């Protein structure tokens, strides 16, 4: 089967996907995809969001069934018999694919946080005393330890998963698959949650596994990672395999062209700008966690200015969420004060105000987790847009009307006239307080659709029917259109493809150039480096380093992000 | 609470209607199977009488129609109460208690406080009817607001608290009208052994609309229908309804956008409780013996959950679901008094089966998708079959 390829790699093909196609109602997710996977190689699969990477992987691990095409496996390799021949196989469910030795490590870990490492690893296939259902803890500990040592992935079997850093959690996931005799590991964007040091660790692990004869499929949207680790790279675009290459034959920009299908736009024009007046000033901020036990933010002091993007760098879970939420008012401060220069240029302390009051002072908020915090998936587009405006003082209706695109025609005229009669005025005010202003919602939404190129059938489509990128555009659009003084953008490009990401970056830079002040929180260090003027690094709720973009090197930042220490494994 | 989330999510109207109709059909099929089994074991059941008194008589006899509408009325209120709480993501199973408290306090207001105050102008229709309704609304509202407040500010789960509030309502009623020795509002002159208030002032009694047909049908049914329309407008067209839905569908996103979720939760529960309270009030104001008696509401408060479930929380669906339940109740009542060959419990079993099928949307979903598949398959076959004939022509 596919002898040419075999000759090049001098390795046995262990699994091949033959002409796989998959349709979802009318859209084609995968179109005639054929891929071979060899023994002991790291195969990187690259592609934009929605290119079909994850659909392909879901077919491989039994979650989806292909509409056409087949999967054939080397039967010896996959614990299916002794003969070295290819068998066509259909996976009815994930259990069957797992039985064949295909192990998937999901981006979101499938671990039970409150259980110990060994319990997580052996979950479902527990070691028991013979003839009893009782778990043999000693044997389990020994096995898990042995397994770790065998592949050079040391881990302490008895520690609780909850307490482990992300890198080690991922290691537990990998060991879990190895325990189940996985011969083919699928890693779905494994580096998304890791620090640079942890990524290095992961790559070491992957090399060790490859040397032990395991095959690995590595999914990523960062271009430099496959360049570093992969033996072969396959690029998928719009459900088709558009190319196959290897790191020695290509470079990053060529790869980027393959992924997007066109040349990347020129570098962002981040011209140097003098910072303007101070907009937000945090002074001695302390915030406690939800149980009111420990401080999650410790002595935060920072200041953001006009014409400035402040990047907050840090590994996820080191206080970024808490920082943003305490500025917005979702979390209460234990102590400290937040000074904000509002639209009317008054400096006020907003630390005692409610969320609405703060937002109305001129803050735009793009939450980190779009689906759970940013939008309401079962709401219509215009209802989602209205989330940012529901609390606006409704005498501002005229102002809001001005914000909207003049080309959008009035459908009806519930725009406010200017009545002299006091009673009439009262009635109109009351009406605006009580009744949803559908007309205004329509205009605002249309403006956002036009300005931000949202692909949607209409402005009252339920938003979950749009793609993630378009949802993000709506979210950004509704915050930008308010013309806020301060924009807090938390992970604004998470889960959007390269095209949308560029647009978002461009828009943020534009806002900055027009005088807005932006706090950008991102776990993607590249994004921070690309956009920020000034960077603060958070580690365990403290600011461990700050400086302008020219003062800090990438290396410094990634050192600071891990607390100035290289992550070490303790047993 | 995945059921809860599932229930408040946007569904197409078609889907909701199909689900409701299918669950009724499935329930009827199940009960027919049951009847067949009964008959097999010689527990004979007279099908003719079942059809005659259970269905035909109900739909042809004006008195029975009025009876059906009489049962429907409180179900509209208790169903709406559950539905509106669902819209905000809250599961109000305290409709029973809120109904009791609403009925009890409006009875106390109209039977004790006003008539015995001696202020004559207050004891008039124009004053007494609106205030009695209002008292019922407020009393039920407070009963609903307490769990809402505790949920919003203290994180207590509303299901637990509303259950406790139901028990509390019974005890409050027992304290106020249950004991001969200390209850302040017990009607001690009456000879029957009921724990009940005095008869409410005649000025507060709602007159039957068609006295010659039935004494039980009054204006409250139409007030219920008006309320349905108002609630529909509230949910879809107003700011408050918008915020309510936002909190129900994604409270974290709502909070991030600056909606005061605590206020909305408290107010929604208050509104929900108030609506349930109205159900109790109208039972007192419109039905003989025009007093509040402990236990007079039966399980109508709980039945509201079922009504709302079948209506998929749609306000207009509630009207239809309440009518259906009203029909079943009247049917059971009619069978009970007119024939001995049919156990009226059969209707209650049917009622329960409908609820079970409506609460397991997976069953009906599977059937619907199977039907759609079959339809498409047949269409394909039909086209294939018809194509060659066209070619021949």
C-alpha cells in the first residue's frame, strides 16, 4: 500500500485513511482525504479553524463515522492479530478505537480533578485483587510508576491531579493513553495551555515516545511548533489535504501560505505613539478567591494610558481572569482602589460601583470565554448586541442612533421625536424604559454586520448558528461601537482562525491609534509581543515584571511567566 | 440541572408542538395497552362507558364544558408561574405553597379584615375585588420571593427552598385556621369539620358568567387568558423579559454584561409566586363555599409543573395544556359520578403518563427523527419509482 511513501520513510505504514469524506447536512467537512501514518513518526497536521482537522481526528477516534472512504490498519500493530496485513475497520464508538490502540489526548483534559494520578490513569481498567472487585492500590502504584519510568515520564502516582501544574496534567493524560496500550497518540493542540518551558518538556516527551516506537499525530495552529518537532507535516484546508512536506523542505512563511491559501498580509503597522493621559490606575489591589481564603491578586499596581496597549502576559490561571473581573466589578476588592478617567474626563474611583455603572463610565469588555461569558448562544444576533446597551441611559437613544450607520434605512420611526409636552416626554421615556427598542437593536446590529463583515443570513439569526469567528466579530463589534474609553480584551482571538485574528489585531491597533486605551490579556505570548506597548507579567497573582516592549525580551518574559524558575518535576 | 437548561433553550415552535402532541399520543397508546392487559385478566372495563362519559359527554354537555374550564383556570395560573420562572432558569416547584398562601390571605382579607373593619365604603365591589386580587398576588409573591432572594444572595437552591416553603405554607394555614383553641381566623360558627375561614364578603365574590349552565365558571378564566397575553408580551417585548431570558440562558454572560442577576432572580421568583398566588385567590373568590379551606387546592399547584412541561414553557401552549388537563380532570370527575364500570384513576394514570413522556424528550425526539427519515426514504422511493415511468412517457 502506497509503496512510494514507504520507501521515502523506510518505515512501515501502520494506519491509512483512504479517501475519507464527511458531510454535515450541506457543508463538506472533509473531501476525499487520504493520509498514511507510519511507525514511529511524529506527524503534524496543520490547518485553520474549521479546516477539518478535528473532524478528521474525531473520525479516527470513533466519534464520527465517515460518509465515504475507509480506515485500514496494520492488524499486527494494533493488537488485532499476528499477521502483518491491512484490515479495513470501522469504529462504531471511541471504545473500539481505543481497543485498537488509538489514544486521543484532548485539548481540554478528561481528568477527574479530585482523584489521584494513579486512579485517573487506571480509571476503567483498574487493577483489582484476583476474584474480587477490590482495587489493589499497591499494584496500581507500582504499575503507574513502572509505566512512567518505561517512557521516561516520571510522575508521582499518589498526588492529586488538581494540585498538578498543567504540564503534568497533560503528562497524566498521555500516560493514561499509554496505559491503555495506545500505539498511536493523537495530541489535539497540546501546546495551547502550556508555557514555553512546558512546551519544551512536552516536545522532549514526544521525542522519547517516538523513539519508543509510538506514532504521534500532532495538531497545531502555531507554525513554528511543527517545524521544530514533526517528521512530516500535512496541511489541510477546507477539508482537503493541500500539501505534505517536512521541516527540512519548508520554512514558516511557506507553511503559512499553505495553511491560509494566500500570502499573509503585511506586518501590522504598529507605529510608535506617545502615551496620552492616564485612563486607569490600579493602586494596591488585593482580591481574595471565591471561598474568601487566599489572595488571588496581591498588591497590584499598574497604570494604563491613552494610545496604549497594555499586554498582560502569564500562564493561564495566574490571576488574569481575577484582574479583569475586578476591574469590571464581577469580583469585589479586598482592598485597594481603581481610578478611572471616564468619558467626561472626570477621574473617579470605580471600585465601589456596580458592573453596570462601571461599564457605563466607558468601559468595553471582551470576556475571555466567549461562549460562557461573552454571548448568549441561544439569543438572536440583535439580542446579543443589545447586551452591551441594555443599561445605557435611554435618553441617549439619539446618541446611539448616531452611532449607527446612516445608510441603514429606518424601518419604522420609533426614533425619539423631541416633544415639548412634558407628559408626552414622560410617556416616551417610560416606554423606552419598559419596551425593548427593536428598531434600535436592528440598526446597531446592521451597523456591526456591515462594519465588521459578519457573515450571517440576517440580524435575527440565533447566534449559535454562526461560526466562532463570526460570533467573535459580533462580540468585538458591539464593544467597539460603544466607543469606549477603555477596552479590556481578554483572549480576543481564542478559537478564531488566522484571517479573523488578523482583523481583530488590526482593529485593536486602530482603536489604540484613535486614542483608546486597551488592556490585552492573552495566554498567547506571540500575540502580546505583537500588539503591546507595555507588558506586565503576572505570576501567582503578583506582577513579577513589567516594562515597555523594547525593554523586555521574549526570553525574559517566558522566564518571568514561570516565576523565574524552570519547571521541574518532583517525585 | 441539565433538564432545566434543556427546557429553556430556544426550540422551534414546530418541535415543541410535535413533542407535546406525541407525548399525548404515546400516553394514550400506553393506556390502551394497559386496558388490554386488564381485560385479559378479566378485570373488565367498559370501553363504551369510557368513551361515552370520558369523552363524548364532556365535549357535548355544556355543564361539563364549564366544568372543564373551571379546572383549567387555576392550572393556567400555576402553569404560568412555573413557566415564567423557567424562563429565568429557575425551577419553581413551590406553586402549591404560593397558591395556598395567596388563597388564604385573600380570604382573610375579604372575610375578616375588611368586613369586620366596619368601614363601609371599603366593603364594596369596586374596592374589594381589586384589593383581594392584589393581596393574593402580593402574598404569593412574597412566598415566591423568599426562595428567589435566598437563591440570589445566599446561593440556596430554589428547589430545596420552595419545597420547604410548601411545608411552611401548610403550617401557616394550620396555625391561622386549623385549631379551635388558638387560630385567629378559623370560622368557629360553622358546623362542618373543615379548617376554613369565614365566608368572604358577598361583594368580593365573583359571579358566575352563565348561572343557568354552571355556577363554577366566572371571569377569572378570562383574566387568566389576559394574563397569558401579558406574560407573553413581558417575555418577548420588554426590557425586563429580555433580562430575564438572558439570565435564564446564560447567567454568567448576563452578569458580565452588567445585568443585575440577583435582582432579576428575586423579582422573577416574586412574579412567579404572585401568579401562583392569584390561582389560589380566584379559587376562593369564584367557587362555592367562597372561603379558604385547607386542602381546597388539591394538587393543582403541582400540576402546574406538568402543564408547563407539556407547554414547553410557552405562554400560549399553557392555555392548551391547561385545557387538556382540565379535560382530563372533568373526565375523571364525570366518570366517577356517572358510571361504575370505569375507574376514574385511569385518567389520572393517563395524566401521569403524558407527563412522563413529555419529560423525556429523547423518546419523542427519536420518534420524530425516525418519522422524518421514513418520510424522506419513502419520498426517494417514490421518486425512483415515478422516474422511469416519466421516461417511458
